[in-house]
C-alpha cells in the first residue's frame, strides 16, 4: 500500500459510490434528518437514496472530480469516513483507484 499518495475526496468520491447499503442513518438527530432534501433520502427513510451503488447526492465523476450536494447535512456515516481509512481504501480498491 502506497500511503504517500494523497487522498483527496474531491478527486475521488469512491466511498459515495461503493454500496447502496452504506449511507444509512444511525445516530443523526431528527432535526438534521428533516433538513435533508427529500429527493436524496431513500423511500424507506433509512438512509440516502442511491442509484445502483452511488449516493444520489454525489455530483461529478468518481476518480476525477466529485462533490456532495448535501455536504453540510451529510449523515454521520459519511462524516465518519476519513481519507485513507479502511472504508476509504476498500471503496478505492473496488473502483480500481490507486491506494
């Protein structure tokens, strides 16, 4: 593993396009969940709406340039994922991005 490579979320986005099961709500207060635009919330209200494995709030091209359309309101699971952590590495590997 080459830890000398920088992990820049805005040129990656792999964690937001890795699994439809991942962006689940767990510890968010109700008021923060209520602030999320309904178009980005799954129909069963358990997490972020995904198209295939990609979060609907992810904008851009994975591995090139991405951003989160609800960054300030993103779920706790998204806040917990940090550049270079095990979840990041797993998502990058799955997308064939350098680690």
